[in-house]
C-alpha cells in the first residue's frame, strides 16, 4: 500500500500592500491575506489569519488528492 507525505508551508512576509482580511487566491495557486502590524504581533490574530487562509488550500489539496486517487484505483 502506498504512503503519502503531507506538506504545509506558511510564511509571514512584510509588505507595503493595503490591509485586506479577505482570503485571496494568488496566480501561483497559493492563498494570502494582508494583516496589520498590530494583528501581526498578536498570536491570536496570527493564528486566526493562518487558519482562514489555510482552509481553502486544505480543501483544494484534499479534493485534488482524492480525485487523483480515484483515477488510480482499478475499477
């Protein structure tokens, strides 16, 4: 039986963009959000923001994985 590695990458990158608490899908397939410096120094707001942007990526990754697996299985 196959084994699968699950990888996650989260980055905090300082930027000059306008604050936007909405989740944005980027051209490279990643998701992002721009938070204020005040939110960036709060563990609760950092956690909340990371979870908000991670959720759509998790759903997309699981959906793609299950689709791929279902095509691999012999009928």
